């Protein structure tokens, strides 16, 4: 892939083989040239897990203390009294009879779908549409629940879902480059500490192999995991 001058200049300031503290890494990122849009800052964590084994498939959610910088559109699929609960909690769209047919026809203009357990029989039939887009509600990540208010508020506040890929890497957004260094550091620490909390019992020895930070258009910076503890 051919990179522009700004990327090449930024890359010259980074030693990808050297681990540096999170504060220094974020300061280095902050000093890099900025494009005309507000880049997302991503954190990539390589774990010593084998995702093909069910007991090592690291997955869950974490609420970033400073949010993601993104406006999250939340749809709650439910019927009855939970509809009002969802509306009061700040859901953008609420209902079942209106939205299930729309999804069946291919509509997915939403960021998060939350559902009560009784709706999963109908939603399950839409897996081929919702699954590939990462929108299928799942009790493991708190999007199938009776506590609709909590789920909506967390989604709006900056809850992100993390899931290890087939290479054993977690990719997750931790904010925007417009965030302060302190805000990004707090978000990065929240994600790291959550990953440590859910370390599979089957993993022995070194669990976190490497951590890298990058903006959408920047080279990656290697981070010392000890600075995130």
C-alpha cells in the first residue's frame, strides 16, 4: 500500500520495535499530522489465546469512561412496558412490529440493537442480515437483557464490544484524536484492565503479547503493557 507524505513523515518518528509508556505513546500520536477529519484512535492487543477453543474465545463489553466520541444510534426490540423504559432511557428507536419487517427487508441503519429475551425467537430468523453487521443481540455482551434502561444508557455512554479475531487480536476504538491525552489514556486503561479481568483460566504464561495504538491514518505505536496496569 502506498502512503502519503504525512504518513511517511509520521512513520519516521516511530520505532515499532520499541515499547513506550501509554502517556508517551499518546503524546507521540498527538504530535503526528492530522487529516481534515477527526480520526478514531484504535488499540490492538495481541493475546496468547487460541480462539478456536471455546474457553479461550475472549469476548465481552466495557464502558469507556470518556466514551468513544461517536453518536450511537440505539434500537430496542421489545413489546409492552419495556418500550417506555427504553424510551425513557434514551433509545433512538423502540418497538418490534415496526422494525422487524424493516430489518427483514434489509434495513440496518443503526449502531446497536438491544432486545428483551422474549424477542430473540423472532430476531433469530434475521441472523443472516444482522450477524454479518455485528448487530445481532447477544446475552454475552449485555444486549439481550431485561434491564433495558441499563443497557441503553451504557450503549449511549460509550460501551464498546471487544472480541478476539482468528489471529488472537482484539481491535477496539478508544476514542478520537480530538480527545485529550488524559481521556484517551483513561479509556485505554479501562480496556486493558477489562481484558486482564477476563483472562481465560486455560491460558498459562504470558497473556498479553503486544499492544499497539494508531489513528485511522497514522502508523502504529507499540505500548508497554505495564503502563496500562
